[in-house]
């Protein structure tokens, strides 16, 4: 059985998390750093950012 690295896997986004994502993205934080700070997968961050029309500084 694969060990899941992110406790928040497939969890819905809270309003606080969305706000934090917007703040970190606007500061120009890289995807990997945002992912670590929010304990969410890079894929999840990318999907949410895209849905909200946010630009992430470094996608890799």
C-alpha cells in the first residue's frame, strides 16, 4: 500500500487555504515552496491556482 505524503489529499479547500494560496502566489513563491507550506500536492496547488486564475512564479 502506497504511503500518502499529504494529509490533506483530496480534501476540499477552505476559505483560509484559498486566501493563503493567493497571498503566497502574489509574493512570487515557487510551486514547490507553496506545496510544502500548505501541505498539499503540487498538482492540487496548480489546479486551484488555475481555477482561480492565479499565476505561480515557478511551476517546476
